[in-house]
């Protein structure tokens, strides 16, 4: 069965051999490198919020003080 979702297709371009999303992070304004997304979920979150992985880490961190290191 075919899924009829409203999935956004992000245009991907190559900049200096790196795969980046054709667009900028909504938060920090940096180029968004596809490889930096931790997983599919983070990539999808970018489609929703427009935040790069770095900003997602900050925005969605549950408790920055208790964040596990390593
Ligand atoms: Zn960002």
C-alpha cells in the first residue's frame, strides 16, 4: 500500500564534497550538514522545525545540567 503523507522533500546539495541541505538552520543560520543528523528522527525534526542537529541538541535537551557526557 502506498502511503500518502505530506512528507517534505528537502533538496540536498553538495558543498565541498559535503552533503548539505539546501537551506539554513532556522536558529543559528548555519549550513545544515546531512551527515550531522544523529538519526532519521533528527533529520525529520529538521523538516519540521528547521533546526540543525546542534540546535536540536540545545533546544530539545531535557536537562542540560544533567546531560550525560561522552
Ligand atoms: Zn542550528
